[in-house]
C-alpha cells in the first residue's frame, strides 16, 4: 500500500511565507475559522488578507500566435501572495465550485502554496471519488456504490438493502449531515432532481455505545499527526456536531493512526476524518473533509487549531 507524504507547504514552495490570502465566502466578522487563522498568522508576522472567491479574477491575454499571458487579480491587492488557505469551498452552484477549484489550481501553477491543494479538495469534496481512492489504497470503508443511473440505484437497493440492514444515501457534495437518508427499499431513494442526478450509497453501520446512543469519531489531522480526536454521541444516527450531537475529547491511538493514513492517501495538509466502528469493533472511514470546522473540537477542550495549522504552514513547529 503506497501512501503519500505530507510536508510543510511553505518549505515545499521554497520561500518564506510573508503574505497569506485566506479565501472564504463567509464574512470575516462571522467566520471564526478565517478570523482565527488571520489572528494566528499575524502573530507570526505574516500579512493576511481575507477575501471572498468572487474578489478574484482569472485573466488571460493573447500576444500574437502562440503567445500570451495569464494572471490572477485580487481586488484591492497588487502584491503577490506566498500562500493561500481555502475555506468554505463547497458553497454555490456547480459552476461556482468549478471556478473556485480552477482559481486554486491557477494559484498553484503560479508557484503559490495552496492549503489544501485543489487536487486534495477535489478528492474529498466528491464523496464517490474519495471512497474509491481510499479503497484503492486498501483503507477500510463501508461497502459503497456511486452511480448516475437511476435503474442501477434501484437495483443496488433491491440487492443490498433491507429494513433491518438499510443503505445510506448521501448527497455527493453534501456536508454537515444535510440530505442524508436511510434507504431500505427503492421508493426511499431520492428522486433524480433531489439526488442531483447521482446516487451515492453506503452500507449503514449502526455504531452505538453501552447506553444505546449512536456514536462516531472525528480526528483532526495536521501534517502527519493527529491534532485532536472527539467522540460524537447522539440519539440520532446522524450525529454531527452541527446537529447538536454531544462531543467529548478522547484519545484513540488506532483511530488516529488510521486518520493519518487517510490524510496521506488524499495528500491533505490538514483534514477532518470521520470514522465509525462496525459490529466487531473494526474502524471504518465514513468521510474525509479537506475544509474542516473545529469549533466543536475546541469546545471539547482541544488545543487551539489555528496556531497549530499556521505553524505547520510556516514550516516551523509541527503538532
């Protein structure tokens, strides 16, 4: 099994990080992640701008046959950035998402360190591709199917789902537990319009604690180490922190080692890895998030994330 290594990106880019662009579609005043990253970077002497994606424009100009020039312009800024931190990437239409990823690719092509890299974001934002990559690298995932054929989705439900052992439908680009539903029979499947034309299905794993409450784990990885791990517990099988699950900081070496392997596989500089245990206690990867939130982790007592992430980006102390 070959996994990729993750090195501090500022070192990889072979320059000293002096100017940082944080791209976020949420206002700085209400986006605590961008705000905390800005504050942590400025304490290290880095000049930071927080901009929405629409503040950036890709420009290409032809100069005769076979010649031309490409550039990225950022409103109210005329100096080059040394690194870009991408936040809130998944908001918007497919066209907007495509533009955002193209923008990040263009920064990378210009020699700017992008965290996370656009290829890593692409590998995680598409749940079907993410699961396929993890399985290719022999990492444990639930049985998963992704198809754009409604007849195939119906056939999969008939073959692999019952009331006692249902499948889970997840929106391909979904987040925070939104749109997830149990599917025990074909009529439970979302319509083509509701599914966005793609049905992403997984075997349901009912992981519960001794009190019968549903639980799973989120591991935040920075570099090649687990920064913090929390267990999320809820009476609902959709036990995301955003849906009022109870979160507690834990230490789970086996889950943390697995999460680091996931981050290496997907070439994530940092990421939130969601893990569950099957009926035999074996860990299974549910999802990987390349733009993770960390409020619930910090509220559970974890060390502040933004300073650790900025330290990693600067190529100094790693967690």
